């Protein structure tokens, strides 16, 4: 008979999996407590959450969310930390991958994004994409650039007239 604490933990994990935009499982073996805290802070800054839970509880929570892929059964072995991307899935993943590149750990295992299972390689490729904020900034710059071009071209005619008048004034020997 499972304890009330474990039932609550499974329900909590199942709710987080359901609400998260992306769920990424990593092997955190080798990270010390200070590094784990730094990683949690980096992920929290971008709107994610990093938790450590038992693999059996994770498997039950995944089954509660109708995720019964055998790939998870084989990957959820050993120490597992779970990243829940709550706001921006790319930014949370980037924070995790950046930390992993700097420290050599944690190692990505598998991920879940919009119901699709992602391998370690797919997660690393996804981390290379720009974040939502970067994409919005690029879009705004792209949309505003024709307007700036039009304004500059309209101003150029006035500037050209002023330069021509100054040139004529200087050639006639007038004061500057």
C-alpha cells in the first residue's frame, strides 16, 4: 500500500507534467549541491522548475498523463532530475544546455514537448533555436525596417537640398 506522501508526490508530478509546456529528464549524477542550486536558479530565472524525484514515481505520473511509451521505461533509470518548462520551453532548455556545456553535467536523457517524445540530439538542436523573446524582437525589427527606410529616404531629399544650398553658398564665396 503506497503511503499518502507518495500518492501526493505522484499527483503533484502528474499535475506538473500536464501543465508544463515541455518536460525534460536529465541524469544529474556528478553534480554537487552548489552546482545543483546554481542550475535550479538558472532554470527558475527563465520560468522553469527543476525537481528530483524517484523514477518509479515519475513513471506512474507519466502513466497518469497517458504517456506509456516504452522509451521512458528504458531511459528513466538512475538519478533523474526533471525540468518542467512552465513559461518558455526553449529558454528553460537553453538554460539547462548552457549549464551542461559549462560544467559537463547534467546529461540529457529524453524530453517531452507538446506530446512528442524528443531524443537527446533533438533536445540539443532545439536548444539552439532562439527564445520567444528573441523571435519577437527580430519580428519587430523586421516589420519596422521598411518604415525606417521610408523615413530616411524622405528625409534624404531635404538633406540633399540643404547640402546643395550649402555647396552653392560656399562656391559663391558666402559665409558659412
